[in-house]
C-alpha cells in the first residue's frame, strides 16, 4: 500500500514536471508605479506614456525610472527607441523637479 502511494506521488510529480501547469504566457509590460499590466507592442507605448506622465506630475524620479530603459528598448519603432534612449540619461541625472518635469514632458511629446 505504501509503495503504491509513493509511486502515485512520484508519477504525479513527473507528469506535472513534463507537461507543465499551463500554456505559454503572453508577454506583458508592467506600468511602473501603478501595478497595472499592459500588453507589449503598441501597449508598450501606452505604458511608457503613463509612466512618463506619472514622473512629469510628481517631478520626482522613483522606482519607475528603473524599468524605463527596458520598456523603451522593447518599442517596435527603432528610431523612436533610439531617440528616447538618448533622452533617458538626462532624465536620470536631472537634479531638480522642474528639470524632471521638463525632460519627461519632452520624452512624452516624442511618443
């Protein structure tokens, strides 16, 4: 009896390991600072706009800046991505809230 229970548990574990628990997940982008999730692609642009809008409103750099580079790099439009990546160091190095607001507004206008 005991051996059959052990075999059942091992068999179940192997089945889950080889088959998995679900299908492939769709790629998603987390909108920084809000916890909301948007699909990648054109949704990545929307997520980026919302993140920059939050930064522009507050005038402060928060943890939202950490994910900006990755979100920008995932944009499908390479020219836009390159332009925004050139602006990102300026935003990261901004010292006053007015500079943060101005740079984030400039980046949003490019979207």
